[in-house]
């Protein structure tokens, strides 16, 4: 049973990263196709996947199309219960779904002001009041998971073992790292956990191997090296 996953650019596409991690981290067989997010061919390539319009999009072994990341994660969890996408504990599972839903619909300032890029760290990034509010909300929501459900404390994943919630917050970790956003020590530890994860590192290595002219985003003057994560 092999799926087809359609993604965008690995250096910048946060939703593509989430979709890919749902297969990679839970050992679900998949063939990956990269569409032309920055080459101008994506709309034409997505036509064969209608009514889906955005990446990631999944085609099941039966040929069914799945758009939207929440639909993808719930479908995979339903079809592969042995993979453990959601925590086993019922209360933890409810909160993991809440975190995923809030990430999918919320944190608009964080996403707009700090588009994911995996190349360098922006220096002296200005924190608006709205962005500070999003960071505070992250601290509150993820802190609750650390306090109630993380079996390894601040050095572990949100619910002890890696779950779909961690996949959804991997690009958040990349944003915190890429813009040097001010966070608590335990959230910084969680960011480092993502940056040192072999799957994340493999994705980033492929993403930054691509050369862009011009570069899609402004990284400011003299950006710092990407944070070390070993």
C-alpha cells in the first residue's frame, strides 16, 4: 500500500514539510513528487489533482485525492492505527488534535511575518505586538503539553513519543530558529529537538542544496548561520 505525496519546495514550504513528516516519521510507504512552487508550473501540475489546489496533496493507493493537512493526518491515522500518529492516552490524544487544529487555523502573524526558510538566521528581527502575542500563545499551548503529557520533560516531544502534533509544529521550530525569536528555555529545547531530528535534517539538507536567483525571501543584512543542532 503506497501513497503518492505531492509537495512544494523543501527550503520554504512549511505545509509540505508537515505532510512529508507524517509519512517519514511513521514509516508509511510513499512516493514523493515535487511540484514547481517557484518555477510557475504548480497550478498546471495541480490540475491533475483537482479539486486540490495546494500542497501537500496525497493520492491514496486507490487513487483517491486528499487535500488539506488535517484531512491527510486523520486519514492516515484511520488507515494505519498501528503507526501511532496520535498518542494512545485519550486525554493526550484530544489535546494533540487541539494543537494540530490551532496550528492549522491560527498563528497568522507568525506565519505571515516569519515565512519558513531553512537557510540562515535573520539578525535583529523586529518583534511586533501581534507576533509577540503569537509567541506567548505558543508558550501557553505547548507549555501545557510539556506540563501534562511530555514523558521526557522539556527535552522530549510534546507527548513523549513523536506524534502528529510534533510534525505540525516542526515548521514552527524552523521559524523560531530562522528568525531568532525569543522563547523560553523549554521551548528552545523543543526547537533544538526538531533541528537535530534526522528526518528534519535530511529534509533541510535537500532544501538548502537548491540555488535561487533571486532568493525568494529577504533575510536582511548579514544573516547568521543556521543554528547548530547536533
